[in-house]
C-alpha cells in the first residue's frame, strides 16, 4: 500500500513539476533552469504529502527540518541529478520535446526515490536508533 501511496503522490508531484516547467518555459526561462526549479517545487510538494500520508505511521525521529534535509539529500539529489543529466541527453542529443523528456526522466528516478525515502528519510523508529 505504501508503494501505491508513494506513486500517487509522485503522480501529483509530477503534475506540479510539469505545470511549473511549462509556465517557466513559457515565461522564457532556459529549459535546464526551468527544470531545476520545477523539480524543486515537486520535491517540496512530495515531501509534504509523504510526511502526512505515505509515511504517516512512522513518527519522525528528528525534527521536520532535518527530515526535509534528508529528503532533499536522497530524493532531491536523485531527482535533480537524474533530471539535469537526462534532460540534456533527451532534449539536446535525442531531440525529444521538453515535456516528454521530463516524463522519461521522472520515471527513471522513481524507484531509487522510493527506496531512499523508505530506508533513510522515513525509516522506522527502531531503525533510526541503530548505529
């Protein structure tokens, strides 16, 4: 069930990401800068939903700011690096349009993000106290 919730949040986050990306590109921002800002918007959106819905049964072992930092380090790094590496390849080298390229990049990053969130960011209390 958690994986289903994770992906439901991810779909909503992807909608946020595509919406922000489309608006920023329409506003004249370069697609890589727009991608970075759109990914950040999705990261913040997803963290909020994962905190209160996907992993609501796992009490925070650290304050929310530290959990958000861990989320950025894991999911944010995977999403940002994955998008900023794949987008130039798909758009610049392969010649795909920006939005379909972004969809491919998001799908590639999804499994790594779930594992990182489940094992590091929202880990169980007992796991957090082990050295």
